C-alpha cells in the first residue's frame, strides 16, 4: 500500500528503510557500546561510511550556503550533520574510555581482535606510557620482588593486579523481534522470554 505522499513507499517500507540507515545503525552501535560492560567489535565499515557521509554533508551545506538557499533549510541540514558527528564522536570516545580502563586485560585476551588498528596502536602506546610512568615514579622504589605493574609480588602466579570489566553487572536490552526463551545465567536457572 503506497503512502499518501505519492512517494510510492508504504509506511512499513519507510520504517524499514529508516531502521537500516547508517545514522540509525550508528545510533544502535553507540547504544550497544554504551550499555555493554566490555568493549564490543569495532564497526569499521559503519564508521567509514559515517565519515564519508559527514564529509558529503559538510560539502552539501557549504554549497547550499554559497548558493543562497533558505537559511532554515541550511540549519536543518546543519542540525542533522551535528547529530551524526555527535553520535560518531561519542561512539569512538566510549570505546577509548573502555580501552584506557581495561587496556592490559584487553591486550591479554581475544578481545584484542575487536579493536581497530588505530585502537590497538592507542592501547599499546597508552600501556607503554603508563608502564614507564609507574616504573619511574613508584615501582623502582619498591623492593625487588614487588616491582611489577601486573602482579602484587613475584610469588603471584597470575596477573592479579590487572583490572577486568565487570561482567556481572546489569545490562539493558531491547528485542526488536520475538526471540523466545533466553537463559539469564550459565546455570540456566533463570529464563526470560524476549518479545518484540
């Protein structure tokens, strides 16, 4: 059924198109990253497309401004650009905060593969800087067996001073379709039915 606007799109088609637009996908990735206790897989193709769209929107706004288009229309485009830039910057900022907080844990697990190449470089450099600072300012003054930034002492068999993300924390989720029964814990004692 076509909409009354004459565009040939039904309301369902329009809503489906909006749910899969890059801005909506970026908003979903931002929400997921913000709600997850540990860093998620980097959305490289989405980030690349968003950066290209931002560049195109900036050029379009410049063209509209030069051509003398109605300032109201230009401001609407500018607001859309600002919203997209905010989402992208916030998404990347959240990821950097998680990397800074858990950089050692991330580098020692398969979570490392979830990072982009730039994020991996950032994590390596941050760790090197932190280690150098700790070694020079604090650890060099400790007795020989206690100069590790990973272990409390040489007697420790594992890296017991490496902070890890708290995976036993509350998370919020929204189901876009009916999924059925999902266990809430590893034992399967608590089961919840997720519906749209």
